[in-house]
C-alpha cells in the first residue's frame, strides 16, 4: 500500500487502469492502524489486479472534503475514476475479499 497526497491523487487513483482501494485515515484513529495491516495483506494477495493506497485526511483535507469523508477509516473503491463502493469504519478481511473478488473476477 502506498501513501498518496493531494498532489498525486489524480494520477495514482483517478487515472489508474486498475481498480483502486483507497483508505482515508488519520493518525489519531484507533481503527485505522488495523485496517492498514489488513490492506497490506490484501495488497499482497491482489497484486497486479487492485491498487491499494492510503490518504491521511488531516494532511490532505481537499481530497477528504471532495469525497465527503466524515469518519475514519473511510474506504473508497474506485473503478474507472468513479467511486463504486464506500465503507466506513473497520471491516473484516473476509468482507473486503468478497467485495474485491466480485469486482476483479
């Protein structure tokens, strides 16, 4: 999983040919760290078919506001530059795998 900013959001997410799973996080968020660990695991499993990115909402408020991020973690799944799924809060790996499998396979 790579960390992105306002500067590279368009190139890393909206212009990416792969589906992108973006996790909007904050340093103070207790549920964000476990989600990042799950994302790291999923990134290995879906390497080459899904791109995983993380965006800190405090350092990148423009993007967080654009996508109406009111809670963290917020997970947005992008496909062809459009949000196709929004999840808020902690989610189990099995649920995320199911969502990704439906999108990728």
